[in-house]
C-alpha cells in the first residue's frame, strides 16, 4: 500500500511536535464530541468501519472486537499515562504500583507532600518533575480535572497541554481511555503506528501527518479504529492491556 501524500499498548513518542490529532471536526457525519463510547456504540463503530475498510474488516474477523478498555478519569489516570510515556505498559504499571506502595493514595496533595520520596519509588527525575507539575496545576486550580468531562475535545487539550510533561499523546490517551471519546487518533502512539504499518503492508512507519490523512476515512470512529489496531498489536504479541 502506498503512503498518503502529506507531511504503548501503549508505547509513546511524547513531546515530539505534531498536529493536534483529536481536533474537533465540524463536518456533518461527525458526532458530538461529548458523547462517550459504550459497548453498543463501539459495536456500531466497528460495523461501520468494517463496511468501509477491508483491512479493518479482516482484523475484526481475525481477532474479534477489542474490549472497551477504560480507566476512571482523574488525577491517578493521568499519572499512569505520564508513567507510560516511552516505556512499556508493564513497566509503567510496575512504576505506578511502586509509587502507590511508597506514598499511598495517588492524589495531587499526596504527590506534592511526597516530593522528596518520588525518586525513592523508582521514578526518574524527569517523570518526578512531570508528576509534581501536574499535581501543582490541580492544587492551585489551574486545571479542573472533574470539569474536563464537560469539555469538548479541544477544551480538554487546551486545559491540559500547557502542563509540563503533558503533550499531545498524553492528552489523546486520556481522552480515549478515561473520557471515552469516540473520535481520537493518537498519532504519536508507537503501538498504533507499528500496527498500521504491518496490517496495511507499508514499507515504513507512517508519519504523523500521513496517519492523520489515513484516519480521515475512519471518522467519526477514530478511537474505535485505534482500539481495534491496538487489539491486533497486543494479540499478535501475546500481550494484554494493563488497565
């Protein structure tokens, strides 16, 4: 398959420049960004995608429907996603478990009060700084995590993207897994990019811009397509999602 002309789970390449991959679409077929995926809506999306895209139809036939992976929205979910940046899901989950053992409940107040203990939980200096920046933003009222559920995708991006260590990939995964938005395409996700390359028979990994072009045909179900491609990636490697 030729690449479109344009210029972990989940492994990430956070921090690289790129377009805002989950920007709100104003075209007629796109659904409200406030709607959440449910099992019934994911099944609807899979059926629509299978009818349009023979590659996704073959994946669905081979691997079945992906689980509706989700995480409770809030501070702890964002902490886990930050820990997942550029490492495997298993490594990030182990780091999160060590953090819980060290500080107890993972809340903004606890993280700020435990600033001197984060490295003792095995976190890198960089990841520790990211968690402290997020905790400070929540405690000082710069970001209202509870209010994000009432924001559209663009509003969530605006609220989170200025926090140190929270880039496009982190916001995408939060929108996709915690807020269950139906039309998010995390173009910086290495597992997604690798899966797209393999199943579409590409000679090289698609760039972010090329993946955005490919994803246009998946609207308004880009999250569903992502979940199916993640599902294939994990199944082929005998791995499971770390919730």
